[in-house]
C-alpha cells in the first residue's frame, strides 16, 4: 500500500516537472505546455536571414538570431544564432533547440548548442500580452561561451500566437517595445515536494499506527485508529479556537465598542 502511494507521488512530481515539450511535425520553435502552445513561427524569417539583430551589445560584439529557420551569414552557416566581431561565429543550431521552464522563476527559455568553440545561446522567452512588437535583448555571457538573451513578445505566452501571428491581443514581429517579465503559472516544485512529503508522512503515521494498535494492543474495528480520541475531538478544538479568536471581534462590531470594562 505504502509503495503504491510513493509511486503515485513520484508520478505527480514527474508530471509537474515536465518542461515545454516540442510539438511533432513543426519547426523547433513550437512547444506545448499546460495544454497550450508557445509558437514563435510568426517571428521568424524564411529567406536565409536573421529576424533579429543586435549591433554592438555591451560586450562590443554584434548578434543575430532567427527562431525556427536556419540562416547563413559569412562564417555562420545554417545556424540559429551568430556572433559577429572580427568574424562570424556560430551560436548554435536549430536542431539542438531545447525548451526548459526554470523551477524557481518559472520562465520559459530555449537553448541552442553546437556553436563555434563550444558556444551556446539561451533565449529567455518573456511573455508580454501587451507587446506591440518583439524585442530581442542581450543579457550577457553568463559563463565562458554561454550567452543569454531575452525575447519579449506575446508569442512567448502559451496560446498567444500561431503560425500566422497573435491569436488575439498584443502583437508580434521585429522591433522594440516596452515590456515586463511574466512567467508561466506553475506550482513551484519545492512546494510540491513539501506537500507530497507531508502527505506521505501522514499516510505512514496512519498505517504504522494501525499496525501497532492491531498487533501490539489487539484492537479491532475503529479502535485501531491511532490517537482515536484526538481525531474525534479535533473538530471541537477547532470550533473552540475559532470562537475564542473571533468572539471579541464580533461583540465589538455589534456594540461599537470593546468587550471589556475598565477596572476602577
């Protein structure tokens, strides 16, 4: 019985830990989470050129990026992203795209690997339902040859866009706009673990207590419930606690004054 409960809890955790899954028969810029799709196809160019360019970022390099379709620019051939400085260097390939939802911030991102010299780029997909256009920003080199960017757009919102563009409200396309961070609403993994462990501890207490009451004390029927009297009286304890907490407030509200008299 306990083994079945543990397996069930592990299954719940595995479902909640699932990231945005790629959708079959679509480019590597579409994923599904919470029954809705995050679809970047309307932001991409299909003419072998990048949809987004950053000229002279804070690290003095320039960057190019195209969701969905590979592009070629000089030394960058069939890439998802390209770093331009004294030459062109690949930042990763389209077929390496991996979607992930951060356990803490719940922010969705897509990472491209396989670039020149081990380069990789992570694009945070920042959902903004009010964005009139998409904004691509350089965040920084978080570790050696690992680069992070923000792409703020309505298309980063689950169900916000399809292949043709926004499905309702907001907007897409290249350019800049004011934006704000928003995350995919998911229950925090630490909270799920704590809740699951609490439930497991309670179930273990009940099972172990019943076994002890039956085997050691030879109890039967309802008497095998551990601390039976406590559980029977618990509702009355709760009732008394509520009355004790709120009755002074109720009297005060009804009389317009406190429930105590001054001592002369």
